[in-house]
């Protein structure tokens, strides 16, 4: 049974989201306050594309919101989205952060950053490629290579350099591990502070969660005890992943759905994203949380996330081929 009426409602919009409700509710409240349009929300931990596909033409879903560009491109592959032409969205969201046919748009970003021991110097121009340098043997900590955060980075490496180079690179990174790949991104900071490793790769928003004290006193100590930098690819920019949204193929309230997406890239909403989630806004000039802003200027790599997403399967196969997590 549908969670709410399928028929169009002039003052309502139906959102299916895999983002935690607490993270998106401030945005939805602001949208309702601005427009008078009520947002009906269904939270799905997983299976978003499958749920909408199974509901078919009777689906009440208007907007589909997901984390990770792989999940966004999966929505398109499953045929549950529709193309949107919006000057507002196209002006706010850089081309490499949206589907070329308008099937989805990024709303916020998280960078794959370098966590490093505080006493290390000369890291300003650090590249992802350098993680395989033998000088870091026994000094690198990272979570599982099969985690989506890392398969996305590996897929990006394939997009930049090809599979053969990436396999050699991945073997080099594995040879440099200080411990078995595993745990979470925050444990990378913990283990660097504990002297187990010198450097590691982890997401930017965890820096905000740790240094703000949101994760507790121990995590604040981990976050404050490391330096964090924005690495780049050689002759490129920084790897980012995104959260984003699409208009459902059979959206009964399409106009309101487009209005919601356009609101989510407004200065107001982008500022709420930054404050609530310690994420980077996609809109140039939007407010960045001071903890994240202190990491430096983010220059997003020019390879489109749609192109990177095409290499996710190859990236996962490489992780297993080199025994990265063993």
C-alpha cells in the first residue's frame, strides 16, 4: 500500500530518501516555510531504486534523494528517473556534478582528504598517486577497499589513468598499509594519533564531526590531533563524492518536485547543508562550515562523476584481484 495518496496535490511533494531524516529535515522545514508546500517523507535505508521500480506508474514518489553518485546513476540505469531542464539547477550545479541529460543533480559534496600526523611536513601538494610511493611503506591506514568511499576513489583513478596503472597503484598502496584495511574513516584519525600510521585517506565531513565535538570527547581528540589536507590527482583536482536527487519518472507532483530541487541549491539551503552535515555546498559562493573551510580551497577534479561511476565495478574487481582487504 502506498504511504500516501498517489494523486497530485497542489501543496504537497513526496520525497523518498536514503539520507537520515535528521539530516534532511531542516532543509525540508525551510522549504515548507518558504513555499507552503508540505513534504511527505519516506525514509528507505536501502533498495530505493527497487522500491520505486516495483511501484511502477502508481508510485507516489516525486523526488528521489540518495547518497553516493553510484546510487544516483543506479536510479537512471533502473529507469526510475526523468530528465529535468532547469536554468536554476544548471546554473548552481557544476556540469561534472550532474547527469548530462538532467536525470539527477548533486546537492552537496564530501572530499576524500588526507589525514596525516601533525609532525609531517611538505604535504601541501600531496597527490593520491603518492599513496603508492614506497616511502610510505608501513605508514598508511585506510578502511576497506570495498567500501563505496574507496571504490569511488579507485574508480576515479581508473578514469584518470586506466586499469593497468590503477592495479599497480593499488598494489603499491596495499604494500604500504600499516594494518589490515578496515574500520571506519574516524579510526584512521585515531590510529594516526596513536602512532600506528602516518597518513590515511578519509572523508572531509568526518573532520567536522570530530572537531566539532559531535562525536564525543575521544573523537574530538582524534580530529584535533591530526592535520587534514585536500590532495589532488596529478594534473587534476580533488576527488569528491556527492549526495543528490532526481525527479521520479512518474512524479504526480512534478512541478513541486522541481521547485524542491531548485530550493535545495539555493544559498539558504546550501548553507543548511553545510551547517547540518559538514558537507561542501555544490553552489559556488555558498557558505561553508568554518571547520571545513579551514581545510583550504577545494578544487574539484574535472572528470564527471557520471564517468567515474562507470568504473565502479572494475574498481571493485581490482580490490579483490590485489587482495587489498586480505
